[in-house]
C-alpha cells in the first residue's frame, strides 16, 4: 500500500513539475475591463471549465469515430506571390491559412507538426497532412498568433518559419516572450481593439471567448483574440478560437460588413464542456450573420481530434444550419485543404 501511495505521489509531483516548466511567463500590466491585474477574462463572462469538469469530461467522453481519409489533396507546387491588387487565401488546414495581399504573405496560427502537444501524444496526432507542403510556401512576411494553445502556437513550426523566412509576428498581450523563445525576434503585442500597421496592411486584435495556458500554472495569464486584417477597402476577419457571445454583433455594428471571415466550425462537443470556448456549426452560421460577412470559409475541423465531434458531424451540422438560414455554398464555403480562394 505504501509503495502504491508513493508511486501516485511521485506521479503527481512529476506532473506538477512538468506543468510548471511548460507554464509561460505571466503578463503584467494595468487593470482593464478584461484584465484584473493577474488574469484575463472573456467578454461573455463565461470561463473555460476547471479541473473538476475536465476529469468529468474525460470520464464521460462519447467520441465520434473519425473516418479514414484516403488520398487527401496536398499542394506540391510552389505558391507564387500574388499580383499587386490580388488577395488570395489558401487553406492549409485547422486554423492555418496563407493570406496573400499583394506582395505581403501572412500565416495565421501555423502548425505543420505531426502533434499539437508538447510531447507526442497519440490522441493529439494529426489526422490529415497540411494542405500545402512547408517548402512550397512563398516568403512569409508576417505571422498572426491568436493565442498560446499548442494547436495554434506550435514551437517546431515557428522555428522552421524563423529559420527559413525570419518574419515578424503579431499576437495579443502576454505572448511575446513565448514566441521570442521560439526564434522570432520581432514580435508585437496588441490588446483587444488595438491596431497596428504592417506595410500597407492594418492589423487589429478583437475580442474572443476562449482561454490560454501551455502549462499547469498559467491559465489565462496571457490574452487570446481574433484579428481583422484591412487592406484598402477590404476587411478579412480571422476569428481564432472562440465560444459564442454578443461580441460578434458588436464587431458587426462597429466595423460594418466583413468581406471575408474565417470561422471555426469544429471541436464543439459536448456542449456543456465546450460551449464557453468553441462555437458549434449553428453558432458559426450565426457569427457569419452577426458580422455581415459577404463570404466566409470554415476552419478548425478535421485535422486534430480535440473534442468528441467528428469532421463528418461538424460538416453535416454546418450544412444543415447554413441551409436553414438560406445561405449558399458560395457564401459560406468549405474549402479543401491546399486550395485557394481569391477575394474580389
């Protein structure tokens, strides 16, 4: 009995030590309506579930079976720079997009790694390859990081990008130290509603309903966000990871119609656990309407098994919700990995 107790105790101590090592340096700054001096909070006032509910979720999971993907498309030719007045959006997969605005090439939440975890956990192994081979990317000028979770801020990918392209990164408060430790030397942090110019493009961080942590002791000590990317009269909204709330109606009223929105539709089951941090397909369609988006592309599904829903369930529920709102396939589309959408 003593041996069992000591083993369990050792395991707990080891887990806490690893969690401490993985925890990021907390942000320090003035108190605001979404920062109490120690931790950030959501505009919806709803928080991600705590450890007690995490254990309940693990015990009671009812996971959908994921299909076997046969011969997924992967682009194996070099992506050329866009022309001066072109805007091209390439879907890599998950939340990774290559956005080309004229000669400027932007990556959102890039991950080319096999696992979205600090160690290679089988349950977090990639289910589909990235839709563009890494060495077929054009020169990368800017990386946008919405928050610090491993499926959005991937160390191996950032190191590869830095070594090959040496871009600038724009993120939200509290993430610069982590990104700099991965190799990118030029990192700009933004608070919600703050904006900055990159060449002829304006980047603004906007609120999302989510949470942050990379270890055991850094929950919500850095911020999470979406981004609005403006070029000329065009507005592109990269939603990031989020639960639903009135924020999106506020964004729609504040900025008018989005020309293109990149909206998550997956990792939403079970709702009692996921709803504060991930929208459902039905809420994705409502978000599209809230921000008056002229066009939208679905993301955050089918790459990593982060929740109980399969990509088939997410896509089918999304299509049903889209049809109920009389939104066409061309207005809110599912773009195959590796394919390009040109914004006109």
